[in-house]
C-alpha cells in the first residue's frame, strides 16, 4: 500500500480494555513523543484493536483529533464513505458480543457446578485442590484441617478475642492474616456448604457441598453467634498462683468483699494468706483454708455404688424422653422446610418482578437467621443425650473421689473443679465452708448418699448445712439499691 512503517508493536494481552495493555500504552507514549510523525495506526483486525465498542469509538476519536487514522489491514474502512461507518460498528460490536457470550457461558457453567455443591477455584485453607474419578475439580482435606477445626472449637467457647486466637494458632500452622482468619470463620465451606453469590435475578443461596466437611453445622453456627455478638466473649484475666488455687472463689465473712491472697516473709520462710482487700481484718492462713476444703470435699463425695445407680437412672430417663426429642426434631425440620418453600416462592416472585428487591432481601435475611437457629437447635437436641451422659459417666467417678482429683489436679484443673461445683463464691468461717447458692446436683447426690447411709436408722435426713446459710450479698450485711 506504499506506507512507510515507523514503528511496530505486538502484544498478547486481552483486548477487553486499553488500560491493562502495556504495549498499547507504549504505543501511545511513542505517538506523544513523536508528534506529527504518525498519520495512521494499523491493526490486523478490529477485534485485535478492541472488544469494547464504546472504548474503541472513544480511542478512535482521540486519535482523529491529533490527525491519526485508525484502520484494520484485513477489514479496511473507507472513512470518506459515510455508509462504511456502519461496517465499522459491526466489526467493533461483534467481538464484544462474542466476548460477553463467552463470559456468560463461563459464569453459567461455574454456577451450574456450584449448584451441584462443587467448590471451584483455589481451595480454602484446610483443603487442597484435586480431581475426582470423572476428572472434575474437587477439594479434599489437607494436613491443616485439624488446625482449622481446633480454631473453630476454641473460638466457639467465647474465651478468645479473634486476634488473640489467630496468633495462638500460629503454633499449629494456621498462619493467616486477620482478614483471612475472619473470612475463614465466616465461610460455610468448612461445615460442608457451598455459598452461591447472587447473579442477575438469581438470589444468593447456600447449597450442600460434595466435599467432606471439617466441622459440624452446629459448631459453625455457634461460631457465628460469637462473631455477631449473640454469644459474648469472655476474657479471662487470671491472677491465680499455684499457692492460691481458691483465689477468686472466697468471700469475706465479715464484709462480703472478695478475698485476695498474698505471701509474707519471716524467719527464713514464706507464709501464705487469704485476706480481705477492702480494709477489714479478715486474714486466714492458706494452709487452714486448703486443709478444711479437702475435708469438706470428703463430706460431699458420694459412694461409687450410688454413682452407678444414678447413671442407670439417668440412662432410663433419657430413653423415656427419646420419643419427645424425636418429635421435637421432626417439628423443627418441618419449620426449616416451610422456610425453604417460602424463600422459593419469594424467589419466583422476584424473578417475575412481583416482589421488590428490598422486601426480598429483608425476607431472605430473616428466614436465613431463623433457619440457622433451627438447625442449631436440632444439632443441640441430637447431641443432648450423648453429650450429657458422657458428662455424667465422667462426673460421677469424679464426685466419688473429689479430694483425690482436686489435690492431684493442676492449677487449671482445680479452678475448673471449683467453678463447676460451686456456682456462687464460698465463705469460710469457724473452720467451715458455706455458700449462698449450692449446686443443686451436688446437693441432691449428697442427700441421696446420706439417705442410704441413714436409712437403717429411720432418721429424718437434714439438708447439707451449706445449702442456704448465708443471705445473698446486697441484702445483708451490704445493701445495694
């Protein structure tokens, strides 16, 4: 054609836009640096110039304003003929339509796979990418899966702030940023569910995945409760030392304030005391406190045969209640089904423009929360018998020999025994312990054991003397309004 070629550029970047094409940007820089040198910009075909018609027209106009004509070698346009511009519109629009169609087919294919419960893309932490027997992508548990499960279990207790737990999990190989850790705890993929984002008129939905879950749905919903403030995080700031296992569980018998503990030095040894911290003279030797407590634990320990009898009675009670529990589960499952049907009807109305988007969104959020609560309730019901009996089978032997378990336990173990047996703080006076509100099960077991001991004597069995001897703090001796 007799043209003098002053510069040649080649690139393999997508023609969807101009900003992300480095060679095209170098071409523009060359034109600016050599103003007046270039009169034509030639491309092989128009679909190599751009696959975005509006951007293409804009760039052609910019070039024309500085005296440069854009044209295609294989699809030449004679701009002196107005009708030729119609051909230009075809050349520019058809590639964009093809691109959009290809993108739509890709999205539809991905959504179809996701609706079947298949995770696509890079596997989340705790899983790894592989392929099934049909050579389709699937995710399976990786070596980090136990650490992920541990993180969910610890966070569900409510004892950890999210960043504290995140750093704690570093030793288990769970090295994630704060954002990654947050997203992990919110991702339903870990309980076997796949989240499908809203697309066009199709609403967001969650489907059952085909991969193996790392955690249960019940645990996932417990974590969501903590994340969204329905279950408060308990921050423990323990000042307890091995020498003072009962610190935090004792109340002053004189003023009702909490007893603290400290040690003093004298005659070449240390002396440990529990004492009041608001100025009164309550001060008790730690050894006296601990020895008296061990004797008291002996009082409330039950005979092993009574424990075994209690376990048998509890098992019988749970078997009797099984029918009621199953009926409750069926009722809850029916409510979940009704919610799902209601959401399906609302989705159809949304697709048919019979329902406002905001109204649909509010209804969907409400039904999703309600369904999550129902699923959590079902999970709790299914685990009630097994979990409770597990605690009973573990707890009865412990109650049969409390002094041994307490004295041989670690500091943390002693604290857990104290916290589980006594819901209220203890008061030590006249070498005896008492509490305003005893644990009802301990009270019951003690009196059953006492009844068996005294049944031959035909005596009335009095309630254990630590049941209700002290009025709650705030009535006497301290009054609060």
